[in-house]
C-alpha cells in the first residue's frame, strides 16, 4: 500500500576507486542540465515551471537520498505517480538498495535486489538498461512471474537509471507505480535525475577518495614515523624532501637547538649528501653501504647501513629513497660476538692443551686412575687402569673373566661412593692381575668432583697396588722379628760383656794391686837380699886381699868362686829390682838433652876393662856433628851398656861396631850395636827379649848373665817411645838396633 | 873424747852390725880411724864428740834416719863442714835426689865392696869439697850396678 513519503538516507558510501575514474572521465555535469532545460523550451509554461521547480529542488542537494526524495516527490505531485521507489547500486556491491521512496511504507528501506539473481526481471532491466512494464497480476502464475517489490500487486514500470550515450552500466533503477505509458516528460525526468544522481555519486566517490587518501597518507606518515630507522626522500642533489621523525632528529635542527646539535646535523647532512651523490646516482636500483653519523643528542658515533633506492617520478623527477638502519648496536654486538668467539676459541685451545696435559699426566702416573661420571659410566682412565678394566683384543676367555671380575669389584666400590655422603673414600678392592690372575689387592682412593652448585659431576679414583706394600710389610715384619731377636741377643751379650767387663775391671784392679804388692815386695826383698850379700861380698873381697892374713892359692881360688857367684846373684837382684821398678811405675823419666857421641864414648870407656880382657876391637861410627836428642840419658846409657856388654860376651873373634844415625824423615835416632859373634837363629830372635831367657838354659851354660838384660832394655826403650829390634845370622853375628824419637815426650 | 890421731877419722853410721864391722875392719886395715854409730841420733852425738873428717851415712836407720841426721849435721855449724857420703841399698833415682837435698856430698850405692868404699873416701878427702860446693853431689857406685 502507498504510504506517506519518507526520507531515506543512503547507507554506505559507494566504494569505487575514485582516482581512476577521475583520471579517465573528468566530470562536467552542468552543461548537460542546461541542454536539458533548453530542450524544454517550447512546451507550455506549466511544464516549464514544473521542470524549473525540479531543477531548483536539485540545486544545492549534495545527498543522494535527499535528491531522490525531491525527485520522487516531484513525480508524485507533477506526474501523478503516487508510488515510486529509487534503487541505487552502491559502489562495488552486487545489489540494488533503496535510496528514496514515495507513497510506500517505511518497510521499503530494507528492500533490496540482488544483482546475482539473474531470474529477476528487475536485474535484467538493470543490466540491459531496458524499461520494463509489470502489469497488475491476474493469477498466481502471473504473480510468480513478477518480481517481489514493495509495490506488491500494483502495476509498475522499471526504469534503469544511466547516463545516455555512454556505454556504461546502469547505476540505479526507478520503480514507478501506475499503468500509464511513460511520456516524454518522464523521459526528461529520468534523464535529468540520472544526470543529477550520477553527478552526486561521482562527487561522493571523489570525496570518499579524498578522505581515503588523507587517511592513507596519515597512516603512511604514522607508519614511517613509527619506524625507528630514519627514512628519507631526497632529490638528486641530496636535498631533503620527506623525512620521518627519526630522520628529522638526525638531519634537521631548529634555530633554538644548541650549536653542538646544529653542527652534528650539518655534519650528518654532509655525510649523507656525499654518500648519496657519490654512489646512489651512478647506480640504479638499491644499494647498501655503511654510513657513519653523529648522534646530535649525545655526540656518539652511530653506524648505519644505508639502503638507497632511486625512484623515477615523471612529474617530480628522480628522487632517492633512503632507509638508514642503525647497525651501531648490531656492529657492537657483532664485534662482541666475534670477540666472544675468539675468546671461546682461545679457551677451547687452552682447555684442549690442559686436557692433553692432564691426559699426559694421568697416563704417566703408574697407578691406575679412573674417572667415573655422575651416571656411573667411565669417562676417563689412564693406561694402567685400562690394563685392569678393559679387555685387550687378544684376550683369552680366562683373561676376559678376570677383567670382568675387576670391573664388577670396582663398580661396586664406586656405587658405594655414589651413595655415600663422604667427599672422599678410601677402601681396599681385591682385583686380579688380568694377565696372570694373581690376586691384586689395591687401595682405592676415591674423591668426588662437585660442580660449583655442589652437584656430583664425577668421581676420581686412584688405585694403588698394595701387593708390593703388603710384601714389604710382610718382609718388614720378618725383619722386625729378626731385629727383635738380634736386639735381645745383643742386649744379652751386652749385659754379659758388661758383667765380664766389670769382672775384668775388678780383676784388673786386683791384678794391679797384686802387681803393686809384688813390685813392692820385690823391691823390699832385693834390698833385704843385698844387705847380707853386701857383707858376704865384702868379707870375701877382704879375705882375697889378705886383710886377715895371707891366703893359700887353693883357698884363694875357692874364695874367687864365692865372689863371682855372689856378684852374679847381686846382678840378678839388681835386674829384678829394675823390672819391678819399671812395672810398678817407679822409674820416672828424666828427660834432658843428650849428646849421643859423648854418651857412646862414655859407654865404651866404662866397658874398657872387659874389652881389653876379651881382646876385641870396638869401633865407634858416630858423626861428631850429630844433633843432640831429647831423652832420658841414664836409661839410654843403660840400654847401650847392656847391648854392648852382650855383644862383647857373645863375640869371640872380630869386633863390635857402634853406629849412630839420625833419620830426619822419621825424626828418629838409631843406635846400632853390630858384632861378629855367634848370632841368633831366626826362630829364636823374638824369644831373646823375654824375661829370664837365655838360649842356652842348661845349668852349665857357657855364658853368664841373668837373661833379664834384653827384657829390661826392651822395657826401657818402650818407656822412651822407642823400640829395639834384632837382625842376626847364626855364626856371622848380630845387630841390635835401638830406635828413639829425637824429641822424646816428657 | 879420743885424741885426734894422724889417721883420718871416719864416722861410719850403719844399723847393720855385720856391715858396720866389715867396713870398720877394712877401713882400719886401710889406715883410717873409725867411729861407729848405729842410728841417726847416735851419729849426731858422735859427730859432735869426735869431729870426724868424713861421715859415711846409711840412709835407712832406726830412731832417726840418714836424711834427717844429715840435715841436722849440715844445719849445725860445728858439723856443717864435714863431708857426708850417703850409703844406701835403695838404688832408686828419688833417693839420691833426696840425699842431695839433705846435704850429702856424695852418694854410694850398696852393696859396695870395702875397697870401693875406701877409694871413694880417699877421693873426697884428697879433694875436699869447698864450703860452697858441699851441696854438689858426687856420684859413685856405678860399677856395682853395671858390672
């Protein structure tokens, strides 16, 4: 049903690419209206005024829906079309929507025609720009053939809206209620209305395009401003045309900025210009290079990568779009990475060297070393450990078993280490020598290696072969037993010796005392002996001298025997006395300077009676310039007297020679008495110095003497730090040599 | 109190009577006048009483020994100038030294044959020690030991 006219608003802006259309068909609408108005000249004035009214209604209308409403209302009032509908195809859409209605309800606004519905006669009318008439239906079949419209069963015309003369699509459709055929007036209307709508549509599209352009430009600026990298467009001379915010900070400075900043900016501009002019213009396409700029804010160096592209614009000429990518941090990071890599390489080399060294050290250790990782796997072992725990390629079955057993024993030790809280563990593991199967007790010293977080990372175990130690311990124990035994024996022996020593000491004391007593006794006894002997010898002498009267020769001979035996006894007593004095230490030394030549002459002189009696020659071979010696003169003389008298006694033919020589090297003096006497057999040469020793010990011996003389001589020589030796040949003679130090000790 | 004869007078001091008698007999036989003493004390008395030309002094004596007697003789100006010949059976080195210190003028070791003793006496009397040399010891008796 017809409804009061309602103003309909155009919904949605037509989406058409305005630029394109503007570029190809520049719009000039006004002259056409003028032509249309001129076509109306000649009609009646009502028609003219009506047409003017419509045109006036169009003037100033910018909205499509307003214009459509004015137009439809004019149709209703002027052409008597009480129901009408104006449909427009919005830009880019495949449907026709209502922009104006007259005499129809408000529900018409939701009406639309899908242009994809090819069966709809309205679509055909629109597409072919062909007017169609739909009469009121008489049957349901008629209704089906009719399109569904807000006009319902009323008859109507569908008039496409388009610009005549242009091979364009229609842009809208008019539905005009009523049966009358469309007259020339209505054609004028559609023409004018179409033109007006077309103009408005085009204006809308343009406005929309301008808005979109503005939005897009803003968006573009926002985008390029949002980019932290400086972006700029320069002309071929390097002058700045467009720059984003970041670029502005680098390349522009206002008068208020500090001199430093302005300087930095000038510098940056120069650097950029030279970079662009030198390279960018010569080469086409994008180029990349590094550009060093100054940060105007703090003066620090900034390294950029400059990407410049030459753009060709026929209207504005060539320009260069440059994007600067700040690679300062990148460069720094890259340098850092490089440095880190270098450090890492060095560390790696060091670590490898350290590791090699460690391996070398570990391998050079004679004790097996095993490093077990936290998982219980073996991460490292040295050669000695390998011999214990790895099966050699040529191992026999039994050897393999030994190695496996070793591995099992060691694993059990390590497992204990893992569960233990101890940092270190020392234990004994019984392994076997894989080659011989010989039991091999080892001392295992395991230490945990912890990470800095205290996590167990490895266990290092050093195995020490205890066989040698055990063997040593065994030997040591044996040695200890032997040593103890020895010590006991030594202690026993020492005690024994101490006891013996004590005994000996006591015996020595006793002996000494006994000896002293003996010496004293002998000394006293010899004195007591001599007193009566003195009287006996004295009286004998007196008898022989005839003091008591003349003595007959036989008596004289007998008295002579008494006298000689008395003298012999006296000699014995004297010599015993000498020995006992020497032994009792009661014969002190009287050290003095001794002139040896004088001494020898004296000795010879004293024995002169005997020499004369025995008819022997005594030769003295003593250098007159012989240096004096230090000794006990009386004792030397006694020795020499004894030696000479002995020689005289045992020599029957020839003579005796006394020789004195000083031996500078030994600091000694030798006094030798050489005779041509009976001599002494080699076997007897030592015995002659013994006490009471005369070789002929028979009671009727041929030679006098006590047999104590040489014994006393030897004792005296020893007292003087000297010695007496003999060289002799039986039947040829003897040489007795007294050797004395030239400087005897006091 | 005997009057002094032409013969030299010898004071013989010895505690062993047989030795004393033997030497006396021989000294008298050899032309000496002999005065005897049996100990040191007696010797001192006889020396003062008889003023002998020489004194033969055995050193081992009872009552007062020969050393002490000699010291006293030498300390007494009446007897100091009389030569003293020490007689001893102890042939020890220290004894002759001790005798010299005591003031003996000569030293004769016993046993000493009578003729040896006479020879020694004659030697001293023929060459009497001057007062200053009274302390110079004369040695004798060596033949007795070494023969």
